[in-house]
C-alpha cells in the first residue's frame, strides 16, 4: 500500500545507517509481501538469501544496481561456481522479482530512495540479460536413470553395509538398515527425497485390486511438490513390485522398534531426532555412490548446497 516504505522505516525516527536500514526494510517488506501470497517460509528465505548474495557480489545497494552488475554476477556464477542453467535462471528470477517489488509505486520505495539518496531502484534483469527457459528438460546429457544392473549393485551394497556394520557389533547397523529400506522404498514408489523422508507409518493402506500386497497396497504421499502459494500436493501411489511389502514390513516390525525415536510417527526416524534429514540422505547416497566407484553424474544440479541424488 502507499506509504509502506515509511511504515517499515518508522517515520520520524532518524536513520543512523541509512543504507543498511533501508536495505533491511526493503527485505522485510518483500518478505511480508511473499508471505501474504501464501508462499512457504523456506521459499521466501531462499529468495532473500539470493538477493543478499547478489548485493554482496556487486557491493552495491539496490538503488545503485545496473544491468551490468547482473551480467558480472551471472558470469561469475557460471564460470567460477559452475551453476547450471536452471539454477542461474532461478537466481536471476529472484533478483528480477525483488526489483519488481521495489519499483512498484504501491510500496513507495522509489520516492523514499529519491528522498534519502537522490536516486532510486530500477529493474536490472531483462529478457536480454537473463537465462531463458527454453526447454522443459534442462538436465545435462550425461544425466540418466539407473540401469537395472546399477540398481541391483546399489541395493546390494546398501545391504552389505548393514551386514558389515552389524558384524562389528556396532549400533550403526540400525540407521544403515533404515537407509537401505528407504532407498528401496524411494525407488519402488518413484518418490522425491522429501516425499520419502516425510512419510509416516499410517501412510500405507490396502488396495482392493491388489490383495496380494496386504496392508501395503497403496502409499499416500502427503508432501508432494507444491505449486507456488499452495500446500504440498497429495497423491496416492499403488504398490507394483512384489518385494516392496516385505521390505517395508521387515523395517517396521523388526528393525524400527530398536531406533531411539521409534515412538515418532515418522516412517524413517533418525538417530538424533524424530525424522531423518535431507542432508543425511544425501551424504549416505554419496558415500554409497563413491564406494561403488561411480562418477558424480548422479549428483546435485545446484552449484552450492548438499548433494541432491537422482534415485530413479
């Protein structure tokens, strides 16, 4: 609304460090705008971190930035940090949307910056200096799904790791067994990482058309990939592989009760908390991949952050 910039700056109070205070107020206003659109806090936080990274790289405040700053930043992301096309496009999109917010007359930042600094923010990301979304499939040509022998080798290695750790009399065999069962379940139902880790014990059910699977004929995925401004998307997946019920049943009935947080409703509790984390899944996958001598073509498509494996 009009005058919102003054609301964030608290009109009437002196600005001791105007550059920093105005920038933080801009970020707060942008955060509130995104939360008002019902976007998830995680997404909002990612957008803010991208904007902060951009301003650190340019060593300039939003009202000082130019398209040349975007060019230099983008070149650095590609040439130095190795960002892939989709990651670069997402980063540029975060800056573009932030500039749209700042230049919207309804929020008053143009007038406020003119009053304080004698200049104002402008849009710095355009079609001619940003990565285009030209194709739905943006993965590199070297990325592919596992072959059947590779899947068998991966699952065999996961099972052998359980035997190896248990043979040494160490408690670590319980999480090793969990991870082996988790990877198999991920493959069996074609799940994403977060969809898998957010499963609960109550998410399995019967399928009248698949009585041979017993209590594990269907799986309710409650944390599917959400659209912007929407809650996680739900879907049900049918069990199709004959070995899936046995794998899940063995984990739930025989092994899971020995976990420290077995009273948690989560299907996959961790050693330290009620639910296994994404970083744990990534590190375990990377360890098995490296032990098998595979290349890193099964790895993250991001240039920073934890490895994001392709499980299927």
